[in-house]
């Protein structure tokens, strides 16, 4: 990756106006991380891996593609958002919450079964008080990220 050079304040503001968050997170953040810490930035941090693979049960996993990252939560059948190559903790938390809550609605609430989630719970800086916050998270994520329509978690249709 080539270093990014800004020659003046106007150059900086012009680049910011045209650079998407996705591009920024995938190119600038890793370069800054390497500059500060002297090592390459991990694609998914250890605590985030622990969240998906838990101490007691595994609730999901992740896929690291060349240009983006996908998070899979078991039981979620919707389209995943393409997250930046290097995903921040808050962005990871939002996508994880979105998928976990939608899976809970689809698999339990719609069938009038007891939810497996206990409310109120906290994940990173987010405090979740109701399962229906999934709609708000979905709107927030869809404003910034594309979905991967080609990816199907269940290509053989085993879950149906």
C-alpha cells in the first residue's frame, strides 16, 4: 500500500469530500495503525473473535475477503453488509447486533417462542433495551454499506 500524502489543507478537505468511509477504513486506518504500533492491524480483534466464538457456545464467524469483511451470525438468513476490510469495534458491534436481533425475531418472536436474549444488555458502547431496535440499526447500516447479494450462508437450502 502506498502512503497517502496531503500537500495542503485544501488538498486534505478535497480528499475527505470524495473519500468514502469504506475507503478510509480500508486504506488510511491500517497505515496509521502500522505507523503508531509498528505492526499490521488485525482484521478482527481477539475480543471480537471471542464474542462470535464465545467461551460456552459459538454464535457466528467471519469471512475476510480481499476488499471487505463479512460477519455471519448463525440463524440470520438476511443479506450481510460488506464491512470495511479492517472493521472497527463499534461497526462490528452494530452489525453483530443487527444480525443477532433479526435472527431472534425471525426464529423466536415471530413463532411466539421465548427469546434467547435477556434484555437490557450492553455490547461495546450500545445498550439494547428492546429487540425491535434491529430496525433502527438496519437503517443506519444500509445508509453506509452495500450488501453482498451473491453470498448465501445456506447455499444447499438445509436450514429451510
